[in-house]
C-alpha cells in the first residue's frame, strides 16, 4: 500500500510539473516568439554580412563596363 501511494504521488507530482511548464509557455508565448524572431534576424544578418562583404568586389573595375 505504501509503495502504491508513493507511486501515485510521484505521478501526480510529475503531471503537475508538466502542467506548470505548459502554463508558463502559454503565458510567455509572445515573448518566446519575439526572442526566437530576434535570434533568427541576427543569424540572417551575420550570414548576409559574411556573404556580401563590401571589400569582396572592390578589385573589379565597374567603369570598364
């Protein structure tokens, strides 16, 4: 009986912890999405800066075209 009660309490505690995480995610969903958008924008800016550096094409003579 004691083991069964302990198992039930552990299952209930786990279910409550999962519910708390779900509630926290639901409550802060807008802020989480803003953070993800900011991170994605910064990564895209870093990639763009790395791919299109202004000095990369400085040695081409545009006037000859």
